């Protein structure tokens, strides 16, 4: 809950207390350079023991509540027909108002099932913006992606409260040009991940879904980042100021033909699910669950996680729970803006997004500005973020680079995990890095996987810039870590 201090400063006050903690390790800067080399200069490949603040993602690493841990002890272990499943199914029915639920082990598993079922070769999926695994599944099934996010969505600095909104005129044009029969489905992603955790308004979703439905096009909602998006609908969309989170969620559940989610994000557990009110769609997808995930009453999830998820989903309707990430993102964004560091505005959900395109404008885009910034930030402060730029794209069919529209370093803020002093530390080290940004050099691939290369590709610096950066750190900070 943001509260005002006497100075007038607004502070994101935590409405919870920590009763279980994990020790952290902050390596000296020279060892951070060594660890980044061993990790092929890819923050995904760092060992967590070498990381001080793990801001790679919120996925599966949000803090759980005591009620979630307690529920785990109540799990019913059974291959088929487990009581745990019915408890989770009931929670989902209650929260989304949907009749059918297919469990899956995580979000991309839902995407696999949805894309195998509904994407035919040559068809297009229209969406506000892609997520990496979503696009990979669509392409693997012979489909194409058409992104129609509002033009402000791709602008770094904007005052638009819902930058994840779809451009409605473009949606109409795309349907007319491509033709409904060639469109697999319309996909709307809550809390649009790759453009800075930016929300979509209810008004925009209603309008887009109506247009799609009138044209006979299936509508699918990626609700993985729903809790941040719920917060913004409530805070930024007048109509919902006095509506409960439950009412908003129920409306969303009913709006779309199908919704799916990564429960590593939504519900602060580990798993996933597909929900729908349409029995025909449920029946089309059902066969793939036992094939890829497991029996219909667990879908690859452990029963303990399912119990935690049932509680976590209900807790996602508690305003103090869902506000935690957005108010911390806002606090970090404010600190960085005060130091003139380029960041995505307005502050969104998920994490703070540093604009590497201009932070590292001295580097050619082909030397991976966001990837280089991610490694430089780890060297400067021991915190790891995630590259969300050209490394996260795949090459074009002819082997040329597909440069990302945005080069971002995402510093994810998993729910209820970090403290304000840790946030201030990150801002301090990033400010130092910004002042020394000319020391950041580029990267090049030494091993480049074809699919989702950002996960386990390895890179090397184009010069000895990491050592030079580390020497400057020593000079400026002396013995301090
Ligand atoms: C919007 C969105 N969709 C889908 C996924 C995939 O979910 P998972 O990581 O559980 O496979 C993610 C994960 O980050 C996501 O952010």
C-alpha cells in the first residue's frame, strides 16, 4: 500500500511480514565477471548461488503465503480423481465463472495444446503482442503472428495508461485483409510481457472480442499476468474503481472463448491451466492433456502445487496481494528516472524495464544492447535481469537477424520477495553503470540454438570490456561489494 511520508515521498509499504527467509550471497566484482564468463554471458545460465538478487523473472519465484504452505499439507495424492483436483477446479469455477478446466504443467504447455488444436498451417494468430513461447508454438504449427498493439505500446515514454491495448482499426483491417477463415484465433495477453508489462483495458478487450466474435473468430486470453493487469484495470479504468477484483475477473472469464495461464505467475505456485465455458472446445483439446501433461486430474502438476494454487488464485483477489508488484515497479522506476536512466513509462507490472536501446546507444544493435546491459548490470551489482530484445527474437528464414522493436533489460520483481533497501541498491548500482555506460561493450554468439536461443545460447564479449568495467568498479567503490 503506498503511504506518504512526512517529506511528501510516497513509499510502497509492505502489507505482509517475512516469516521465512533465504540467505543471499553477494560476490566480489571480480568473481561476478568470472561467473558471467562461465555462464556464456547469458543471465539464464548463471548459477543462482552466484546471484545476489534474482530478478530474472517472477515465474515460479513469487513468495507464497502461509495459507498456501498449509494447504500443501492437505494434498490428496492420486493418479486419477484426486480431491485436490476438485478443490482446484472449484476455485477456478468460483473465480473465473468457467465450467471446464484442463490442467497443464505450465503456461507454455497450455500454448502447446491450444496451438496444436487450433492453428492450421498458413493461418495467422492476431494478438496485441507476442510472448516468446507463444510465438514459437504458433510457428511450429505452421502459423504466423500478426501484432496489432497500439502504437504507444512500442514507444518507450508514454502517458497512455493501457499501452498493451490493441489497435482496433488495425484489427478490423487485418480481419478484412486476411479473412476470418485464415485466422486461427485472436489472442489477447494480459500485462503484455515483452513491451514492459503493460496492461490492456477492459474496454479495449470488450471491443476487440466483439469484433472477433462477430467475424466468427475464436478468442483466447493469456491470463498469465492477469494479477498486475487487474490492479491496473481497477486503478486506471474509471468504470472499475468501485468494482471488486472478483467482479472484474468474472467478467474476463466470461468474455473469452478460452483463457489460459501460467500458474508460475498467476496464483504464485507452479503449474498452468486452460479454462473455457464451451464444451465443444474443451472436447477438442482434452486428448492432448494425457498425451503431453498427465491424467486429466493433475496435468503434470504436483498435487501439493495444485493445493497451493487453489489458495493462491483466491488470494489474487486480495488487493494488497496484487498491488505489491506494481507499487514496487513504480518505486524502482521513479528512482531510475530521477537519475535520468531511460526506462519504460508509465511503470507497468512484472518488473522495471530499462531501455537498453538508448542506455547502450553507442553499441550497434547487432552486438545485442540489452544482452550486454544485462551482463554489465550483473557485474555492477550482482543482480540478474532478463534480456528482452534481439537475443529473444529468432532469426529470419534466410538467417539474417530479426532486430527487436525494443531492446529491454527487464528487472522482474516477483511478488513480496524484495525489500525497499534492495530496490534502492539496484537503483544505485544502475546509476553508477549509467554514468559509466561507455565502458559497456557488445556481445557475439559462440553457440546459437535455433529455437528460443535466449534460453541457452552462449555469447562472448567483443573485447575485454567486462574486466575494464570491474576495474572501474573497484576504483570507485574500494572494498565495498
Ligand atoms: C504472458 C506469458 N504467457 C505465457 C508464458 C509461459 O508460461 P510458463 O513460463 O509457465 O511456461 C509466460 C511466462 O513468462 C508469460 O509471461
